[in-house]
C-alpha cells in the first residue's frame, strides 16, 4: 500500500496534469513559464521527484501538443525549451527515447524548413537536435538517416540569425565527428552551403570543412569549384577562411585542380560575363572577377610560402605570367598589390624567375619593383600596365 504522503503527491500530480489538459493557450503558456523557471537544469531523479515518478506523463503531453501546434508557432519556443529540460536531464536517456518514439525528431527537422516560423523557434529546434546528437553515435546516425544534414545545411544557408547559424555549425561539426557512416555526407552538405548568399554561412561552412579534413578521406572533385568560387566574396573573413581551407587541402589529391584554378583566376577573360553562381552572387563582371583575381593572387602567395613543392608546381602552371597580368590591372588596386607581393616571393626564391621578370620589366621598372613591391604598381603608367597585362613570360 502507498503511504499517505505518496497518495498526496500522486493527487497533486493528477491535479497538475488535469490543469494542463483543461488549459487554453494563455494558461498553458503560464504553466510552461513556471515549469522552465522551476526545473531548468534538473536531473532525471530530480524531475521524477518533482512529478511523483510521473514526469513522463507530462513529457507525453508536451510532445502531443508540439505535434498539434508546431506549424502555428503556438508558444513554440517555450514548448521546445520545456521539452529540452527533459532531453538535457542527466541520466534522462529514457526521456529522449520517449520523445523520439513519438516522432519528435522529424518535427524538429521540419521546423527548420517552415519559413513562417520565427528564428527563435528554429534556434531552439537546433539546440534540441544538438541534445539528440550529444546522446551518442546511433543518435547522430538517426539524424542523418532522417535527412537531417540537408535540413541543417539549408537552414544554415538561409538563416538570418547569427546565433542560430553558430548553433548549426556546432551541430554539423558534431555530426561530422564520431559518425563514420555519415561523415562524408556531412562534408558534402557543408560544400553545398558555399554557393549561398550568406557570408556568415560561407565562413562557418569553410571553418567546419577545414576542421573535418582530419576525419574524411579524399575530398570529392565537386569540392574544387565551390571552394574556388567563394574567393570572389567581398567579405575578407570569407576569403580568409577559404585560403585556410586551401592550405589544408594542399596535401590532398585535389591540389592540382585547385592550383590550376587559382592561376586561371589571375588572367580573367576580357569583356566576358562572369558566370560562377550568378544566383548567389549578384554583382556583375568585371567587379567579381577582379575580386577573385586579387584573392587568388593573395592565396597563391600564402600557399607558395607554405611549400616549395607547391611553389614549383605553380611556376609550371605559368603563375609568373598570371601575376604580372594581375599587376597590370589598373582597374583594381587590390589585384595589383597582392599580385606584386606574391610575385616578389617567386623572384626572391627562384633565380630563374628573377631573370625572366627582370627581362620582361626592364632594368628601371624592375628596380622599382624590388625597392618597394607593395607600392611600385601605383606609379605604373597605362603603357607599362598594358605591357604587363599582355606579357608573354613563359618559364619552362
């Protein structure tokens, strides 16, 4: 037989549950407020004590209301936070299982794709997905099997909330580690984010791709074009992350294709429309190709200084010719500056490059270049610029 004290606790629980069952939207919102305030951070034993060993009964009611109302944003953020208290409770794995068995995972993923919902609601959904992933490998696999990678990548690319995007990055990184069955899918999902219009999303995707290099095998060839394409971003933080990823990829099989692409950007076709990802990048040629030219010149200098082997491969790809073309671009000072600085490295490192460049520039102009590689291009006249742009330097 139960004691009087236990009977009283059960009675209070039943009253509490009946109050929830009879309440309308406003009253339920108040109940959720009080629940969050009183129970945030509690463990499974503490929640069971609070609900007289019947916490699952209240969780079931929260989950049922979520299934009915999630498309209409009825107290959605509070509701997700309340369920999150159960999912995050120490020793509360059974709460997680109960939530997933009632279709909770698919609801969380569907919330991310509902355009009319608030960013706050979607952010809470991502936090709950993180709780699922934190439970272990089989739960990470469950998210991926439910097309979670595509949903998260799409949300990362389109979200207007920096905090939500940061949360997605953490979750994608989590899904990419300790999840060998789906790590390549996570990697490809991040690559798919790169052509998007959000600089923040591009930056975060590039960061996560770089971190994942240690756990993935050889990268797919589809990686090359998107990674190179983001170099036309006006945002320096995106360019920086792209160059850091390129550095990490120099030990991979995609290196020749990446280097070839970088050198090609140094000599953009004149009077030709720029066509990389026109839907995501709205500027028109020549601005984009010049931004890309400058970023490529900068990246080439960074990569060459990292590895003599890479520097020699670049020379074979006619990088010296391309850098001189970029120095002659009077329409874009950044191209001239970065190309000049990178060209200086090749001249100082390889005597045969110095000889060819000196011959092409002439003694006087070459001396100006050597005296001040970061500023000499400001004194180049149109005739000299045209000679640089049409140079025929070809180092065997």
